[in-house]
């Protein structure tokens, strides 16, 4: 299960791996631009998943990616040279 949002400005892709996420809400609490919000969607383990609500507000600071204890968030910024998109999400 992967929740993905794309936007033409700012970052190219914010991906939340729903199989890894444990609903700790660190991404929601620490995002300086309030990109994430809590959803009513549960993953297989019964955790409420965050969703990318305002991808256009993302500055690409990667704080969510760095703080996520489960490494469930991946930010791809195609504006930066050398970035390669790789999707290794399995399941659901």
C-alpha cells in the first residue's frame, strides 16, 4: 500500500509506504508547512495513515523523511540532478 502525491512545482513526489507506517504522526507534527494530515484510512496493522493534503506547500526540506522512525516516507525531487525514482513498495 503506497500513498503517493505528485506536484509540478516544489518536490516531484511524496510517497508514504502504508505497509511500514505505524501512524506515529511525527510527519504531521513536525512538517513546517503542514503538508500532512491524519486520515481515516487504516493500514493492515490497524494504524491510521497520514495523507499528503497540501503537496503544493512542500518545500522539500525532507524533515518528514528524516524523522520518520519507520522510513515510510520518501521524497523525490526531480529538479535536482542525479535523482532517480525507484519504487520498492510491495504489498496491498
